[in-house]
């Protein structure tokens, strides 16, 4: 449709048009040029035979057979070439681009000239019709060759332009790849340090830090900053835990000393109480007795 055609890139449309013209050269112009050459060769052979026929004044038995070949067989072969050339132009294109109608018209005129040539009654008329036919044949052949050379030159120029365009795009692609690789290296550079720090972190090493530039504002840079803050928080918490462990250990030591002291006091207090009770009993017994 017209809308779809307008939506296509202009360069693609130009390439498509050039491919169609090149296809016309290979499928129409070159075969048509070969047909014209064969018609030219056939007409030259016919002219040679006709001239020999008219120049031979002697009557012979072969003259009737020769006349039939000159008047029927040669024109039949050439008319067949005309028919093949017409078929090439008919199936050339449905919309008939610019040179095709001209070729059809010139071929039709040339075909009528050949009919006049074959219908000539004497050598003088034959020679006049032959000159007119050869001029028309050369004109059509030259026109086909010019159109073929024109399309070939355009295709060559288009190919060189496409080559330069492809080279430029390739260089641009290489530069983009190099730029992307450099950007990726700059962005992903903290990742190996981050992985190494994570390995050390699993071993309990909190005394580390990932170097991050202030200009790194991407996701990797933010991840590295958050990792550094996490390491700092883990380090502070580890120090607090170690301090609390020391305090707890000191408290356990003091509790053990207190318990040991209590047991020692208990073991000493029991015999002292027994001694004190016996002293009290002895006092009560010896109060009214002998002082000894």
C-alpha cells in the first residue's frame, strides 16, 4: 500500500528500485540485445543471398530452391527472433517503465520495415529497404546498449556509495563498541573489588574499604558506597560485641570469686560456730566450780 511504501526508508526504496533495474538488464536488455544481433546476422545473410540471387543471371535448377530459401526460410527465422524479442518486452514489467514502451514502438517499426524488405520486388527496392532496416536495427541496438550502460553505471556508482556508507557505518560501529567497552569497564570496575571484599568479609575481616570516586553516581557506585557503610556498621557492631564480651567475662570472673569466697566463709564459719557453742557450754559448766 501507499502508506507502507512511505513508511519504508528512502535508501531501501532506492536499493529496491536499482535491483529491479538490474534485473531488467539481465532478464530483458541483454537477451533483447542478443536477439537484435541474431536479427542483424540473419538479415546480413539474407542480403547476401538475395544479392547473389539477383546477380546470378544464369538460369539453373537450383534457382527455384534458392529463391524459396531466400524468400521463406530466412524471413521465417528472423520473424521468429522478432516474436521472441516482443515476448521479452511484454513480460518485462507490468507498469512498463520508461524505456520499454519506446523499445516496443521501435521494434514494431523495425518489424514492418523487415516485412517491406521481404516483399521487395527488385534489387533496387531491396537495397533501399535493407538500408532503412539496418539503420533502424542499429538505432534500436544502440538504444538498448545505451540503456544497459546507463543502468550499469548507476548501479556501479550506487555500489561505490553503498560501500563507502557500509565502511562508515562499520567504523562507527567499531567506535561504539570501543566506547561501550570502556564505559562498561568504568562502570563495572568496582565489581571485582566488591567480590574480593565479600570473600574477606566471610572470613571476618571488617578492616577494608572499596575505593569509589565521587563522580561515580551509577548503580555500581551506589552499591559500593552502601557496601562501605555496611562494613563500617559491621565493624562498629563487632567492636561493641567484643567490648560486651570482655565485660561479661569480667562479670563472670567476679561472680566466680564471690561464690568461692562464700564457700570459704561457709566452711570457716561452721567450725567457728561449733567452737563458740562449746565455749559457751564450758562457761556455763565451770562458773561454780574450781577456778582451774
